[in-house]
C-alpha cells in the first residue's frame, strides 16, 4: 500500500553533486591475502574456530559464538590461515584472522536458486544466521540464534531504507540495478515469513515513482506492507528521524531501534537476505558503492570481505590527494590506514579531494557549483553538478545567532545554545532540559554553520561531560520508555555503521 | 596564482609585515580563502562563510546606497568613506590589542551607519558617531556576536542626543542643495499633511540618506529574506505590527497618530525593519522571540512617533528592543525547555 510520508522537521536536501555513480557492478579479483575481522557489522566479537596453518575454504565459518549476541564470520577465499592480528578502525581493537590464498577459485560451486517457500522457518533463520546476513542493519536481524538483542516475536515493525538522503544516493541506484527489484520483493516476503507479526515499511525516493508503483503492485495483497514515496531529505535516513515520522512513535534517543521492537535495514541488506536464503550463499562478497569525485569511476564493486583497502585505493584518480570515508560524508569514518580490510557491513566508500586552497576571492565568486543552505550562491538557481571537497570554505568566527543550526535540526534542539554553554564550561543540568540527549549526531548543524563552528562536536563533548555529573541516556531517556532486550545489551551499538 | 601566493608568503615573513599578522591574515583570508580542511565528520561542509554572509547584506544595501549617491551626490560617497575609514581603524586597533581576527561584521555597520544619517551632517560627526558606535555598541561587549545593541544605532543615538541641532537641521531635499528641517514625519506632526505615496516610494522626500528610496529598500530586504541571510519573522511582524497599531491608533486619535500606510512609508521604518532589526546578534534567536521582538518594536515605533518629542521612533524602538532581547529569549527558552527533574 502506498502511504504518503510526511516530512521531518528541519533537515536539508542535498541535490546534484559530482561523483554520483553510474550503473553497473564491477568485480574486483580475488586478493592474495585477506584479513577477516572477527566482528563485522552488528554483534559481539566471535572467537576464532580455526588454528594457524589450517586450511580453509571460501564460505567456511571461521568464527562463531551462539551464546552471545553475534553472527558468524567466514573465510572469503580458499587458502591457509597464516596468523592472527589486531586491527583498529576507530576506537577499539578487533581481532582478525589472516588468510593467504592458495590460488584456487571457488567459482565452480555456482549457487543455484531454489524455491524458498518450501523451506521451514527454522531452515530460513539458519541460512540467514550461518550466512552472516544477520549482522546487517543497525541492530542486526533477529533470529532464533541470538543474532540481535530481541527475538523474532518481539519485532513489531521492520523499516527498510530505500532512500539515501546524504550527498550520494546509493540505495536509489541499487533499486535501479537489473534484477534487484525481484530480490527486494522476495527478500521482503522472506522477512514477513520469519516475522509474520511485523509490519514492513519501505521508503523510496519520490523521483523514481515507477519503481515504487512496480514494487507496490508486486505486494498489493500484503496488508503488512507499506510503501512511502518521500523526498530525499537528510537526515530522514536515520532511524531516529524516520521512526517518529512513519510509525508516530517516540524514539529512545541513544538506543538502537531494536529496543522498541523495530528492525531497520536498507535495500542492499535485502539483496543479501535473498542471496542467503534462495541461493544459500554466504556473505563473503560485499557490494560497495564507490562515490565521490576522487574515484576514477563511480560504480558498484563486488569485493571479497577482508580485501585490504589498497585495492580500493587503486581506483582513486592519480595525482589527487583524497580522503576515503566509509558511511556518509556527514557522519562517516575516515579511513587512513590502507592496510585495513573491507568488512561486510560497509555499503559505500567515498573519496573526496583534500582541498587546501579555495581559489582567488572565493567568497565573492558567483558559486555555480557551490552547495549552500543559504541561497547566496548561483547554485541555488542553476543546476550544475556541485563540487565536494574537504575544505572548510571559510575561517572560524564567533557565533552570530543566524539560527541555521536550529532551522535544520531534525530533533528540535537549539544547537548554538548548547554550544555556547559547553564552550564556556557551563555543564549543568539545564543542558539536559535543553534536550542535549536528543542529539542524534547527524552533524547537519556543523554543516550549515557560516562561522565554521563544530557545533555537533561541542554537543557530544557536553554529553560526555554530563556523564561526570551523573547524567546520561540511562538516567534521562530510559525512564520514559519500556525497552526490550536491554538484558542482552552487552553488545556495543555501532551507530555509525548503519 | 600559486606563484603570487609564494611571493606574498615571502613578503609576510620578512620585514615589517610580520608584526601585523592579524591584518595580513585577514587580507590572506579575503584573497586566497582558507587552507583549512575539516577535522573528522562532517567531512564536507557548506560553502557559506561569514564574509559571504556579510557581503550578501552589503549587496542588499546597494540599491539604497546607490540612491543616496544619486540623490545627494558626492556627499554620500564622502560620508560612506569616512564611516568605513574611521570605524575600520577602531575595528583593527581592537583586533590588534585583543590579538583576535578582524570580524567581518563591521563591513555592514560601516555602510549602514552613513545611510541612516541626514545628508548635510559634517563629516567629523560621521567619524565620531561610527567610532562611538563601534566602541560602545560592540567592542566593549567583546566584539561581534557578544554585543547587545546594534552598533550603528548606538552611534546614531549618540549623535542624535549629543548634537541635536545638527541632527535636526541637516536634512536636504533630494537632488537639490536646499536645506530643510522638515521630513514628512515632521510635516505630519505640525500640520497632518501627507505627501503623495509615490514620492515616498521613489525617495524624493527629505530623510536620511539611505532611507528615502523605499523601493530599493523593499527589494534589498526581500533579497535578504530570500537568501536566508535575514530571517523573515522580524521584518514581517514589525511592519504588520506598525500597520495594526497605527490603524487602531489613527481611528481613535487621528490628530496624533498617522494613518497606517503613511507610517509604513515614512521615516526609517522600512530601512530599520529590513536591515537593522534583523541583525541576528542583537535580536532574539528563538522563533517566538522574533515575533515578540517585531510586534513590540512596532508598538513602540507608533507610540514614540506619536507622543514623544522626537518625530522618528524606529531607532529608539529597535535599541529598546535590543535591550529586551536577552530577556525575551530567556523567557521563551524557559517555556520551551521546561526544566524536568532527572534522577542522577
């Protein structure tokens, strides 16, 4: 059923940037060596099941723990375990298994499509779990194997993000790939089979209404299915913003959606659900969108899990100093160590130029290709592809109360008010009344600031310091909600890797 | 372009220039932009910067400034230059003493100030006014972003009270050299006659340099609102409030209170509402606060114009409301974010 999606408060629409990708998927050849992190996507780190010098084959489970909230990890190539090492993406060390290829291909074992409707629920959940797909999504996909903090019966709603509202539109492009529509529809039916009580809600970009009507036609008998054609408006792709809009429920800020019985996924995850259940294929190849002007070609690549980033770096344009980022340009994590491996939950890598110059009298230029929340640049009236780079585009100045941060804030905070208090060291309980804990870290306030103040960093600093005087999510947000699965919360929420 | 940058770098490192790092930094910022990149997320940020923000305000003032030059000749150019130079010196001195960057906000103050002055005012008064306004309206509070009152209005207030005879006799009929003491508001106060609205719109009546060409002010104001540099809430509520209160007032006291449309198109109301009340630093940042600010400023404007010894109420009402701004914001915030009790 097509339902009209309402617009969130605040937000900002990113439109028409250079480095938007084209069609087609390129295979990246098998690497000689892979590094398989024992924690990928949602869940705890799993203990390794293999020893040094042991021979492993592609798709073999090399780490699994059914007692904690986790999902198994697999070897992605045929080869021999040569050792173990610690790797670090952001803050925490993760153990990883190093596997050297024996040069044989696993392509001979082609994955046959089978009729999934004859499978039992138990078999479907087993395939989802053992293929590694349950680690996808903000809070994993619940199965009978403790792959999420909640049970399948706890799930009231499943939200599938079909819109990417950031600078690059990966999901929208995924929907337009050949054959992806069939996989999406079947994947949605599979989810409905294992979680029959849950309503399934799919958002889709208004600009591709034909895709929306096609999807709606295929599922028109399903009373549990809702489709929301919406404008791609950042940060509506974040669970904290979309859940109140679609389901009219309050969101427990600072917690994952699973705690209120909601599972969130994106369209790329559904492709993997289809492949896992119908083709019985383990998630050892990830599908990554290369976006941004720093890449030679902006396209999807199919790459083995554990391949080092060097392989990705090779497709970066020569003579260009770029910053590689996984996730969105506004919230993503910069990748500085090129020896780190690619992991299965990544959906996109962006390469944007490290621009240290901004041109002669750039503040007075008409700005045909400069994006801005204000309408002071010619780009607001003309439709050129806009540039993307890391330059600050101006010097840091004092706050002039322009109010842009308040206008774009999707959760009703006045960011500059919190910034000023935190900056002056006033960490008191009134910050809690100012709803500092509602902040979802979308970073839009920092994006729009004409004074180039890192507003969102001050807000998170304020949250950190409030902890010292006894305020955090568990004292401020938690008492207002009845959350599910909190007992199983030994899992760390990796909010950034959506 | 790179070579020029290197040559410039050398110039900065040797010789006298190194003692004036703040000034050279400012020039560098204007010419070359910033070399800084984002640290962590967000990796990509908006292209708006304060220089652009303030430039947009100056662009919006161009029609008024051009009309001032057309109506009052070279005199207008001299006044603008004096204002920029005198105020600029104060701004740079304060930046040097404080060892802080020169803030761009002055570019707007320096242009607004001469535009709200009578055209025949001596140049030294312009200099005194702009210096007083910059020092006591802004710098003593800690510079841009911390001031309570609009610096241009503080300067004008000072010379209005300090040099009353100059401020009441320095009016001129546009396009002539005839000195007059009668702006349309003064004329109304003494004889209740209203000039035709067209002359008010195109600016052929007496008044401050930049406030008479009202079509240009409206266009500039709309430009600012459209580009989001100024917020529409204050000017719209201010103007509507003046219309409302003068409509109510003139139906009861027609001898004292001028009719709504004349109020709207006379004196500094449009200029003040579009360019001065909208100063984001000195007006409330909360949205309900902006409406309260506009409505109260409109009320005071009508009140002061009708019942005080001064004919012009816009300057006083905006300065008065500037003083109320922190209180308005405080009340709105305490209602919006009611303190709740949390267990620690």
